[in-house]
C-alpha cells in the first residue's frame, strides 16, 4: 500500500513539474508573441505614418519615439546624408536637446554614425570612446543601423543612419532589436527616396510653370509687326528652343518715314538670356528714337548693357538696320550677326557684313555701313542661326543657302508669305524634332 502511495506521489510530482514547465513555456511564448505583435504593429504604424506625409522631418520625430519605446532606448537620432555638403545631418533626436546633436562628416573615424554609414551594416558598441563625435546621443550600449534603399540601377544605397542608446534593460540591444530597427530603417530609406522624388517633381512643375510665364511675358515684349505700318510691310516670327529663349527682334517707326529693324541673339538660354533680351529691348526703344545713326544707337545700348553682360559672362550679336526709303538706302550696324541680307527684285542677295564684334566681347565703338535700297521691291531679311543650323534626324544642318532659296523664290510675295515659307522648310527638314536653338526671322519691305 505504501509503495502504491509513493508511486502516486511521484506521478503527481512529475505532472506538477510538467504543468509548471508548460506554464513557463506558455508565458514565454505569450511574451514573445506580444513582443512580435508590438513589432508588427510598429512596422504597420510606421508604414502608415510614412504613407500619410511628404515631410519626413515631421514624421521622423514620431517614428524615432515609437522605435525607442519599442526597443527600450532612452536616446536616439536619425541622420540623413546630404550630398551637397558630404555630411550626415540629424533629422531628429530623442532623449537629448537636438541642438547638442551636430552633423557628422562621412569620413569621421571617431563617429559610429559615420562608420555605420560607410560600412552599410548594423554595428553594436558597448562602450563610449571619449573622443567620439556622437557623444551627445550615446549612453551605455549603442545600436547603429544604416538607412538603406535598393536602387534598381546601382543596388543598395546608404541614405542615412538610425542610432539608439541608453537601453533601459540590462540585456543590451539584441539581435531582435537589430532586425526590427533594420526593417524600419528600410522603410525610412524608401520614404527618403519618395520625398526626394516628390520634391523634385514639385520643383520641376514649379520651374516649368515659371518658365511658361516667362515665355508668355517674353512673347508679349515682341512688338506687333503692324507698328511700322504704313511706311513698311513686315512679318516676323520667334520660336524659342526652351520656354524662355535668347533670340528676339524689335521694330521702330522713326522720323521722316524711316524704319528701324533690330534682330538679336543672346549667347545663352533660360532666365539670364531672357533678362538680357528684355533689357536690350527696353533700352533700344529709348536709344533708337534718339538718333537715326545705328552706330550711335548701338553704342548707347552697349553702355546700358555692359555691366549685365560682364556679370553674366554673356555676349550679344545683333544687327540694327535703319531703312530710309526717301534716301533710297539702308544704314546699319552689325555686331557679329551673320544672317542679315537685302534681296532685290531680280533675286540678287546682298549680305550686310559685320561691322563689329558681338557686344560683350570688347572692341572699339560700333561702326555703321550703308547699302542701296530700292523702295517697294527690295526685301530686308534677318534671321538667327537657329534657323540655318537646324538639324534633321541624321544631324545634317539646314544651311543658309536653302533658307535664301526660299526667300528668293517668294521675293515678290508679302513678307508674311516669305516667313511662312521659311518655317515650312524648317518643319520639313526637322521632321517634328524639337529645335536645339532659338529660331527668329524678320522680313520687311519698305
């Protein structure tokens, strides 16, 4: 009987021990499940935060607080690489005054942040070197994880670093902590790229809008060809290569039935070229009315533009022609503009040769030259090299001769028909290709 009782006692003890062990294992499993649940919930929460914001700076504070709370870190920071300066700049900090956290040079040998960024893998340190540049964020064991993004072209790219320290438990940071923070860092990396793409897209849209507005303003600055009527019949067209270009023309009704015609080509494109163009047109509107001598007008124009041309390192080729039907002549100043012609009724082409170098390249005071003019039949034809240099899909330039062939063929037509013919030639030659340079032409009969 005693033996049976002892046997039962042994069985009960074994069962009790087994139940106790099972309870401990269940508690451990529950604790691990809870920990995994917290990690999964954190990942989803961070994904939601990043998905709802385009300002990573605001989201970073919330993300770092959530990471620190989950892994039990009292201090931390998120650093993002700034390519222009070569620095890892703190995006946000936890547990310390953010003003105490300085940017870190990528090549800083004492910085765990910099070393992690360069190594592109997580690093753990248990001690704090006295000369580290990360000192403000470090207390006790430190975990640093690179913020990575997998580029389709270049493979893994390091974008920053997440650093955590001041672990609340005595265990230090675990492999599980490292895995969790690495997963979150990957989400941050994707968010950084998305933010950069969005900012670039917004900036591009803003730039396109501003360029379009500038283009519209530029087109409004160009005069209507009717301003020289009835003394002259004129047609003109400008097709900028970009939204804002550097080719332009201007027209002036002058005293005693004279007509002033200006065409110019600024040595660049974009905003600065448009500024030079606007300054030229506004200044020439004043100087052209003050004198009928082209050289005097161009000299006054250069005095108005000299500082701006010097500061922008640009130059300006132009041809300014004063047509005087009563005197049966044209007087002109040509500062390096190659495509300026008189086409007579019999098809003869007379080039208006350069009298001076382009404005902005030095030289003496401008000179003028005189050519004969037959009123009512001669054509003044001025165009920029964007027309003659226009290339087809094989890279072959249109050439000046083909442009002049069209002008000669239509020399008895109205100036508008001549301009239409030149642009029809251009369109056929370029076959829908975008022009590489601005294109401008002015045709006048007086």
